[in-house]
C-alpha cells in the first residue's frame, strides 16, 4: 500500500453519528460544541495545548455567552482533550473536564472512537443544559460538522 492510499483510508469514526450527538446537544442548550479529529497532531507539547490552539483557531472564544466546548482527538500521537470556554469552566471546574477526559480515554483505548466522542458529548450536554439552557432567541453560531484534519 502506498502513502497516497493510506491517506485515502477512512478514519475509524462515524462522523454522522457524532454530528447527530452535537445537534442533539445544541437542541438542549445555548452552548456551542465542536469536534476536531486529526490523523496526525501538529507539533505541540500536549493534547491540551493542541486543543487550546484549535479552540483559538476556530474562534470559539468569540461565542456570545463564552460557553463553547471543543472535543479533540488525534490518532498520531494518541491524544484526547476536552476544552471549555471561561463561562462553562467557571460552572463545572477542572474535575468535570478530567472526568470527561477519563471516560473518553477509556473508550479510545478499546478502539471505540465514535463512542468515546459521543459519550463525551453526552456528558458535556448534561452540564451545558443545566447551566446554559436553550433560549428562545438562540442561534447556531458554529457549524456542527466534525472537522477532520
């Protein structure tokens, strides 16, 4: 198999299922959630550093209520990270993000990447819906599409 055909291979993810989970979350809450999956992470010192860089690159700190969340997964090296903007972080704190990370990491180690991400989205949804319920004038500020790099 040549290098070109390796890049053509699909990732072991069901992006449609992940996008359905994102859409469901955004029907329950005024927050915004993005998912980024990379085949190979760009140079960075940690998964959290890369996730924060992507958070800024995607302008997620520009949402009206500062309640955006990014779920990040890289296949090489194996990285998982969950990052929330300041408004949601003030409500849930570090322990919550660590718990989401831990459950996602466990599913990833078993090779179920779609389930890891969807489970992470569900955990985040429960907190976002509690602290940032859907508002009648809510608009979808960011795309629900999974970003694959």
